[in-house]
C-alpha cells in the first residue's frame, strides 16, 4: 500500500501570503528586492561572525543548527525570523541594528510603511 498519496503536497496547498507581504514591504523601501535584502542580511551576519573570530561551525553549535545552514544564510538564503534572532543573540548583536544597517534607515519606519501606517 502506497501511503504517499496522489494529491498535492502540504507545501503546494499552503497560501503564499507571506511572500506577497514581503515583496510589498521591500518594493516600498526604495525598490529593494527580497533577494537583495537576504543577501545583505547574510553579509551582515557573516561580518559579525568574522569580527567575533567565530567559525561557522561554532556559531551553528551555539544556535543549534548545522554548519551548512549557517553557510546558506550567510550566502543569502531566506532566514526564518527566529533563526535570525538566535543568530543575533549568539553573535551578541542587536537584531534591530542589523536590520537598520541592511535597510539603510529605521526598520520600524519600513515596517510601518509596508503596512500602510
């Protein structure tokens, strides 16, 4: 008996709401794409790690990830918000300061604009 089924996967059934909000937020921020944002965020994480003289493996151990995951995030892969917060805590940096640096302005203002406030 095949338990895999023939219907769409859970990922295919899930609506893509977050992606639309994300794109709207970035386009209102001077046209920055989500891909560029993730790449910049990864560069900031890598820079902080290197300044702390920490290896990817050491950072991964502090956060509870595999080294390959840290490498992917530093290379510009989407970082889940809780992983981003844990990375910032492990690196002893403020998440808001990282976001402000990447966005080039106050991150709270960007979020308010994205939500039409």
